[in-house]
């Protein structure tokens, strides 16, 4: 047995073992590279997917901002229309008041008194006219105060004017407040109760 040489067999086994180690190392490195590449690809796919979602959300946000701007514009238009409707309603509600005003002016006007000018600012009406006597102006004021559509008559000027024929006329300036809704006067309440 002393004549057997076992060295080449051991060297071949070492060589074989070294080749297997290199192959395992190369395989491990290859698997590591594939794992890293796979992980990188997976992460890039997730990033790309998230970027697409972000882009879609940004587009939706821009569309919603346009919609919000349109809604604000429509709100402004709506408010302007509501303001106009309110003005129209106010005008419609005060529309019959001019009819009542002229009706009361005619009903209240006593003989021997006439108006030369009528001027209205808001609810205040300025009446300028001429009268044959102070009593007729006083009677006119009482009639205006008795009207359900007028109140607070106030005489500001009463002066003598020139003579027309054999009658001396007095100029007067009277202010009265127009009521938009008829006011029930105390003497009308008593008359309605009896």
C-alpha cells in the first residue's frame, strides 16, 4: 500500500471544490444582482404608479378649482340677481303708493286752496301752494293728517302774496310724510268699534 499515490486525487478534489465554490459565489452574486434589480424595478414601478396617481389628483384638483371659481362667479351673479329682485320687489310694493298719494291729495284739497308745486324726496313730500285764508291751510293740514296714507304735516312758510282780483292769496309751504302702508288713525279705530 505504500506504493499508491493519492496526491492527484486530492488535488483534483480541491480543484473541484474550488470550482464549486466559484460557481456558488457567481450564482450568489447573480442572484444578489437579480434580487437588487428586481427590488429596484419594483420600487420604480411603485414610484411611477404613485406619480401617475399624483398627476391624476393634480388634474382633478385643477378641475375642482375651476369649478369652485365658476361657483364663486355664479354666487356673485346670484347675489346680484337677488339684489335686483329685492329692488324690484320694493318698487312693486311702493308702486300703488303714488296712486294713493295723488288720490289723497285730491280728496284732501279744500275749496279756495290750490297747489303750485309738489316735490318728493324719499317719503317726504313738499307741497307749495296758494290759499285764500289761513283757515283753509289749517283745514288742509287736518285732512292730510287724517289720511291713512299721509302723516305728520308740517307748515314751514305762510306768507301773503299779491292780490289776484279782489282776493288776497297766501303762499304756503307744507311738508308731509307718505306712508307705504295705510295707518289706522285713532278716530277710525273708535268708529270701527261702535
